[in-house]
C-alpha cells in the first residue's frame, strides 16, 4: 500500500528502477509457479492412479497413520515445550552447576542427529535389561515420544533463553525493586515477555517436530512414511501414495502454524486491546462528529 | 524518630578495579527532600542503586531507620524503598492498573480487589484516572513515568528514590512528572532525587548534595547553594549551567 502511494506521488528515476525490479520479480515468481504448476499437473494427470488414491483400503491405512502421528505430535509438543521451558530456565540460572548442565544438555541434543538419538532409545535402552526382560513390549511409540521430546526440548530451551535475554534488564530491576524475589519476578514479569519473544521460534521448532516424525519409520512406528513405503512396494506406484503423504503433512503443519498465529495474536498486548486501539476507535468516531457539526 | 531515616556511612563502591564511590556520607531526615546533582559519571545514580541493593558496596554501611540495609532481607528492605527509574521500566504486558497493583498483590499478599482499589486511587493521585486500562505502549513518556511513580508508591515505602526520572522525557512532558513529585514533597514524603533539572532542584529540594568523581563535594541548604555555593567545585558546576 505504501509503495503504491509513493509511486503515485513520485515518478523519479530511482522509483522507475524500483518498479522495474518489482516487475522482474513478479515475472520470475510467475514463471516459477507456471513451471512447477505445469510439472505438477502433468504428474497428477499421468502418474496418479485415482482409483487407488480414493480406495478405502489405502485411505484407512493413511488415516490410521495420520491419527497416530497427530497423537505423537500432540504429546511430544506439550512435553518438549514444558521441558524446554525448564532447559531455558536452567540456561539462565544463577547457579553455575545448573547453567552448565543445561548447556551440556543443549549441546548434546542439538549436536547429534535425531535419528541417532532415536536409535539409542529404541535399540539401545532395552538392551540395558537382560534379554527378554525389558518391561515394555510395544516400545516403538514410547521411544519415539521420548526421543522427539528430548531433542526438541533442547531447541525450545534455546528459544526461551533467547526470549529471556531479549527482555530488558530494567524489567528485572523494576520487579526486584518492588520487593519481588527473583523467582517471582521471573514468573510475573520476565517470562510472560520472554514467552512472547520466543513464540515464533518455538512455533518454528514444533513444525519441524511434525516433519521429524517421518524419521520414526525406521524404528517401526506405523506412521505416514511407513504406509507410503508399504503401498509403494506392493503397488510399485510411488506417486499415488505420495499425494496422500503430502496432503497429510500439510494438514498438520498448517494447523500448527494457525495455532501459533493465534497464540501470537493473543499475547500481542497493548496494540489491539490497549490504549492505542481504543484511541484510534475513539478518534475516528470524533472525526465523524466533527463532520456533522 | 531520633536519627536520620536514611544514612550512607562511608560507602565505597567499585566496578571491577575502578572505585566509583569514595567514602560517601549522606544522611536524609524523615520528610526531607535531598537532591543529588553533579556531572555525568559522578556516581549519583550508583549511590541511589546501592541504597536498595541493586548494586553491592565494598565498604561502609547504608542504614534505613537505623537498620543496616546490607544485613536485611533484600526483598523486605526493598519494599521500604521506592525506586523510580530513568527509563520507567513499566511492565509492558500489564495495564497501568495492573502495573500498580502487582506489587501489593504479589509481594504484600493483598486481596486483588483491595490492591486494585488502591491502585486506582494512586493513579488518580498522579492524574491518570482515565488511563487505568491502558497498556504502557499506549501511554506517553510522561504518563508512563507517572504510572511508575504510582507503582512505587503502592508499596507504601518509607523513602522514595528518583533516578533522573525526567531525563528520558520530551521537554513538554517533564512538567507533569515534576508536578507529581512536588505533590509528594508537599505531602511530606522522604525523597532522594538525582536530577539535572536545576530549577526543579531549587524548588523542591531542602538540601542539595553535589557529587563529583564519586565523592560528595558539597552539601548545603538549597537556597544558600544556589546563591553562594561554599566550594570551588560548587561554583564551577553552577557557572557551567548559567
């Protein structure tokens, strides 16, 4: 909108160049869409077997996998954000010991592949018991949830630490000056602001968590990619199940970003709900009144 | 009350190896308004921040009502010492009313209604009865600083410390904040102010304390300081302002 008014009021040489760059950008973007769209249309019309695509058999198998992934994501999300909050608090602890432990935790879980961590938990941990003694018979899904939680808690912890660091030092000082303890000041003043600062990064990480569930196929969790591999090897038709895979992941990730957007809007204090929003509503009414008189 | 309400007794403060306060003595009586002035970097703000232990000191003692601030429970002693900052430091996620009510509610454990009612009265007192529901982001600097004063008053402190509270304000907003402070002085609040507003210092201060290089170089009754300062440093400082 701003660019439009600018280009209307001013037609200098620099602006001409701006407009040229904009047009070139549009052409490139449009070309990209055409190329990808064309390829996609070609695949969808020649490669996809629509009878198989809509057959209840594969629909049911994908649906089962989908709801399993949704459950795993929901649990791992809640756990990794909660545990990540502790990791973030550990990182800013005034205790040197706690700080170092939290740092070490983050270094390890960010520094090794998730697949390695899943292998350790799924294959390694049961071997710590004598053979046949491991008490959990269906270990794949619990192992998956533990792995995803531990891994993503490290990323959430760093996001929260960054969010806390971004809160001005004066906030802590003002809260402490009222006689609040450090813990109370963190809870009442610093963390609510840090949460808002960290929300975008946490949301980003949780979307990655959704996609990381695709790795669970290698530890025998019957998730979406496993269904694909199964159908592909039976039918020798990759494209038809791939359409399912693509749509199902997008459904989860896009719902996730909607959720994050909603949370971000809710914690956007002082713009819509505050004085400014109220004032702007008031002044526009005042303007109408002025016109009438 | 026999002794002074606030007493700095030979305070030494270091930042690393650099000594920023040298053997500072200063006493403030109940209902007295002491204004600390001096060039930038002279240690004025640091002195205030030592009083409520936002900074620690290496030598000397600071007493409130005869009791050492250094030995006291820090969260208890801070409730007795109201602090207002140059940069307001209001809590941006809370309304003006919540900013003022938060301390009494969480620290003093007052019921929410009582705390809110008192917060409303305090905001009324600083002239912000109409802004109780506003977030700091929607308030002018002068309004924010008045909320910050109300927030400090809500803890019912024995003494109020003002750390260059008008330095971050647009010139036309300074007056409304100074009016509030003057009102407090008239009500008998004990206050220590660090300020660069000499006209205001003269008007509201009972005593002027001039600091330079981490030392108190002159302390005098306000009128005599501005009319005929006792020390060379005092004369020098005033002549630069004129």
